[in-house]
C-alpha cells in the first residue's frame, strides 16, 4: 500500500495500539454527543430505492437515516462500539425493497488481537434492530452491496477478498455464506454489482480492479489498459444507473470509465490534480461527479464531467474540505456529497450546481481557543483558519464566543459573543516560542503529511523531531509550549494529547479520556493550572495542567450548551442535555442503546457539582467532597433501561371527543423499561389527567385523548419509570374543531412573603436577615393580579402566606386568612393548594424572601429558618426548593412562577432555569446568575416587583387588548436595568408559550 493512500487523514489504517483492550474487558458504555448530524468523516451513503431517505455511515460509529427533504435525521442506528477504531462504519447499502440496511466497518476489539472483526451487520430499516450478522471477514470491511434482486450481499475489505452471502430461510438470521472471491489484494476499497447483477466489480488499493461473472464466479480478463492500475491505489468506484458502465478513480487523479459487460475502457478523463475521494454517476450514464479526497485546499472541490466533453461542466465548491463519499438519487437527478470541516451532507443538482439541502448537526469543529489572563474565561472560534492550506497548526484562528468560568463566587452564565472583535487580544493563545525554544510543524512521516513532524528548536536550531504515526496521533494538529518552554504539549488527529520534555524530547505523559477527533486548538495557563483543548469532535476539554486529569468537557451550538464531568454529572441549558448521552453496548451481535443525559436528569444534573470540579481543578475531588462514593453511579444507572415508548397521532380519530385528539402510545409495556406514569403537556399546559384507554391487540397500544386548541398544537408526552428515569416524546397535532363553549378556567394565586427572620439576627454578613419589602411585594402583587388578571378568568382562589406582623392595617384580604410563612406551613399548604387546578386553569406562585445554596441544593428560608451552629444551617428549618418545584410541576393547567428571592450574594438558584424550562413553567425571576435583588425605599418595593407591578398596571401594554406576556417580560427587563443602572438583571423563561394576555388595565 502506498504512503499516499494511507495518508487519507489516517482513517484507513488500523493498529493494535489504538485499541488494545479485549472486547470482554472493555467498558459497556461510552459517552457520545448526538448533535443531529455526523461529527466525523462520512465514509459511505446510499439513497433508499424510493429516493425518500438517505442513509449515511460514519467514523463517528453511527448510521443515520435522513429525511433529506425535511433536512433532519430521523433515526440513528448503532452497534457495539469500543475504544479506538472499534465500531467505525465504513460502508452502507440499502436493499432493493428498502427494508434492510447492510453496514460494514471495523467491528472488533483490535487489529491482530482477536479476529474476526469484519462482520457485516444487517439492520431493519424501520426499527433499527439488528436482524442478522454476516460473519466471515477477519478484517475491516470497506464496502458492501446488495444484488439487484436483494438475495445476495457482497462485501470486501482489508483482507482483499469479496465475500458473498445469500438468503437462506434455513440459516440463522436468514442468510448463509455463499462464496469467497480472491481479488489478489490486501486492501479491497470497493465492491459493486453491475450489468443487471450479472457482474461483480471490485477496486483495490494495491492491485488494480477485478471483474467477475456473477453466475459462474469466473474472473473476466481485463484489457491491457487496466494493467496500469495495478500500481495505483484505486480509491473510488461508481456504477451507472443502468448498470452498463463503471468508473474508477485513484489517488493519482486518474479517472476512467469502463463497460461492465467485459471491462473495456470507454473513456479516460484528463488527469485530476487531486486525490479522487469519490465518484457518482448522474443523469443515468451521461455525467460523472468527481470529488476531491485529499490535498484539496480551496482550489479543488467536486467536478461534474459530461462524458464526451473535454472539460468539466461545472464545479461544486460548497464543501470547505475533502469529500469522501457521494451518492445519486435513483432517478439520477440529484447528487449527495459529504465532507468538509463540519462533515455536512449536501444534496444538489449536478446540471446546475443548485444546492437543494444541507444535512448536518448543530455543532461545529472548534478551531481556535483562548484563555483570559487569569483563567476566568475561555474563548473559542469555529472558522477554518487557513482554507487555502492543508494544515496550519501554527495559525491562531479567530475567537468569536466566550464563557466566564464559574468560581467560588460565581455561578455558570450563558456563553456570549465576543464583542467588539478587538477583545480577542485579551485572551492568551498557544505559545510557539518561549525562553529561546520554538515549535514548528514540518512534512514527513510515512504518508508525507504536511504536519506529521513537530520540530523543537533552540535558538533557531532544530534539536528534536517528533514524528507522529498511527501509534501517537498520526500528525501534530495543534501544540504549545508551557512552563517557560520546559514542556511541550501536542495534539493529534485521533484525539491523542501528549506531553514531552522540551530539553530532551522525551515522552512525559498523556492526557487521556478527552477528545475523539482531531485536536485543533490548545491553550495553557500555568498560573490557573489549566489546559484547554478544542477539537474537530465539536467539544472543548478543560484539563488540570499539573495532574493531566480531565476536569470537564464543553459543547456549544447556536442555541444550547452543556458541560459534563467524566463521571457523567452535568450542567446545561434547557435542551443541552439532549445533545449528549451514553452509547450502551448490548453485545457484539445486537444493536446498542443510546441513553440521553436528560433521561437521567434526576441523578446527574448538578450545576453545583460541576462548578466545584472546575473550582477545585478536579472532578474526582469534587465528587469526594460533595457526593462521596458516587464515582461509580453512572455504571449502575446505565445498566437499567429508561422508559421506552413511541407516540404518534392515532390514525383512527373516530369517537374522540370534540376539541380533543387521540395520541397513540406504543412500546410502553416493555418489562425492562416499563412506564410507571405519563405526564402530558399540550401547548405548555399540563393536562395531567387526560383520558387514556388501552387498545388490545398484538402491539398493545395505549390511546391518550389530549385537549387541543384550533390550529397547530405542540403535544409532549413524558414517561417516568419507578426509579425516576425519564423519556419524552413529542408530536404536533392540528386542531380542526373547537371545543364546546365552556366557562373560562379558574385562576389560582399563591403568594409567599417573608421579611421577618427572628432566629437570624446576625446571619447575613453579621447583620439581621430581615428584609423590608417581601410582604409588601407579595401583598401588592396579589392586589394587582386580583384587579387586572383575575377578570380574565371565571373565578379566583388564593393562598396567602405572609408575616402578619408586617401587614399594613388596610388590605383587601382578611387578616385571619393569612398564614404565617414557616417551613411546615409553606410545604403543606402550597402542595395542597396546587392540587386544585384543572387542565383549563392557571396557577401563579409568587415567592419573596431569602434563598440560599447549601452544597448541591437550593433552599427558601422561611420565617422560622435557623442555623445549627456556626455557618451550618438546620436544614429541617428550611424549605427545600425541589419540593416547591415538584408541587408546581404537578399542578395542572398553565403554571407561572414569580420569584424575588435572591437578596444575598451567591444565593442564585442554579437549577431554576433548566428545571422550569423542562417542565414548561413560565418564570419571572428577580435576578439571573451572579447578581443580587435590590430594594429601594423610595419605591416601597423590591426593584423587580415594582417593575412587575407597574407593568401589570398598564405600563407594559403594547396593544389595545392589554398587557401580554412578552410585552411584560420586555418592560420589566428594561425597567429593572434602568432603575439599577444595569446592576440587576432579571431572568425569564417564556419559551414555547404563546403570547398570553396577562392583564387588562
């Protein structure tokens, strides 16, 4: 095999060093991102016979089924995976009836360790289940194909043979081995059926091409023109739609077209100036799509040649990098190509070059990193820093986004755009020269890669050359000097991150357990004991520079973010924990499960634990401090299945009440993953006790009748099992009929206000914890809501928990109905009160007073709150926020939470934002993270509540009808910023809720 072949970005070479663990010793689960698209090279694609779906297989060890017209991935297929290369998918094919997907790849624990690991997996297209495993290959499989009648599967790969399997009802899995054809090769790159299934053609990387008569299995001698290919790596093969022709392309840029019947040469295209990555026929056999597979820079992309012409008809240049796979729709009118830095799939018209669709995930490769001078913030960018070059590890890409890291005084905040652009200069970058030492990349290695060698020089004289190969990262994608040049850290193509002694060039240690893709940016800061790395796998890793321990991993996309510890504990935005989870193996011959982090939120969502890991610079130390003995909790959690079920609109809507739709739930009775309880949301309104009825039959379905409004309705069904594992499914329904006229729902308002803390005379920075305005705030809020909001409803019920001694003489509610806000009363009364609302009702809970964090938990301090001794709180005297949260979540109908509780530094509720968003509870909170709720005597209220009251009274009015939800949020935000000179910033969650009318002035 030539060096040029193996340099295909280190993706066709497999060695034992990358994966030495035996399969039975490997971990049974692996953390993985699911961004909605592929995160590594896509090696093969195939359209379904009807052209409706596209199937893609990738180095990220997944197979995705795309509804390409809708632009989204609808199903992900997974088999057993392991460390290193085990599980990478190199080949996919769809059966002629569209029911089966065949997949080949590297499906074993390590080269030379324990063959075979070249099995072909057959997946059921509709269920994702593995229906058969075709065994025979001992080495990786690079290509699979179905015969036109669907009764034979052919596969070829690293051992140079074409293996055939035939359908056999008597055989296990319905398939039996048929024959093995010798291609006289050690690397068979492609195999395909041609000429109506009468021919099998194979391309090799080391011995040209082969052609067999399928019926006789006899090899057909090829003409003299094919002999030259024996000395050239043939890396691309395509068969025309009518099967009459096949085309080959090589690493040397040679592209030729041959007849399938006898292998005669039809046409040689002018030699391309690049390594051919893939070929696809378009428009029957009229055009050939030729894609660049290596050394493309920004010059060479994908060319469309009309056979018979002397030059290409057009160039498609929308991919910003190499293209390794392509496929044509069955009608030949469109082409799919995949590649570039983000591994996007583009579907386009080969006649015009017009792009019809892009299929991709939400994240982007991280190509630039920075650390603020004292390590308080990270910054990153995702732009290609050198599109005109193959590699540029010495170039610092542009920083575009930033995130403040949490500290003992600061909670997590949301990432921000790095504005103005000049702020890039505030961040430290990789150090390429220090104390006379310097680093530079150089070409070399067995494949002649531009950055296979790292040169370490002293005063301009090269002292050491570290040449990477398959055992240590293939190449040097990013590097930096640390400790005044005494140490060198370099990152490779496969996520390898190594440290060397600069003076001697000797290996000093490795940073392990972080990235799975090329490390494209590095920055270190000794004073903060931090190393930060960014990767093509779309993640940023935070490391302890001294111990080399992985502290946490970050992922950011356009709308969401998540940060997790190696042990699985995490913090995230609302939908961020839907972006990552764990691939759980179930055996070599079975499909795997994927458990999203959000399904284990009850156990693993811990903003405070993640914060402590970053503060302590150690995830292990944080767990030992806050959750002793919990290091192995994740393995136990993943050993059990979360609830498993699917939902859809029932086909039969007859007999369903007017104003309702029937939602069909299937699969919920799996004994290993049974659902104990369903929770139903319709347009963010908790409908709770929707009517359910079982439907008997072999599939044992359940029908849930859900109330809907006229028009589009977003319906979410959440299943919870007995252990607290969660699974959520969503569907959109069109409400075509109005429900019968019914009284407007009722309004339920609970107000809690605490400004007297008799047991805490010096607990707030040495002063009394008493506040001035919570009771006034809560009372005024109830007054305004009764005046301006209650008339929108059929009636109103209230629960009032206030310090009676703080009440003014004149209130519209009776003093003897006011309850004292002590811990027991708040917990009991609020829970009982919130059980009253029905699906058509609305509940509003207003809370004003002190809040506090203790370890991982947040508490509201009632009027009888007290300390045990010193700085320790008596937790039994506090109200655990999770109890309040659960009571509101269980309430039916629309739920509102209004909070004016963060009256002390470092008292923000870190769980509030995500918990409320997950439950679709509308939240108005006086502060966001890292600021304090302020009181102003001249206003007679807390600033936040004052702005809220003024808005409800009419100042937030944006139209003739009254004050709307969005108008109120906008007004309160602007008013609080104005009154406090931006020292206080409120927080809101109103996502997924319509712009409701809140008050009628």
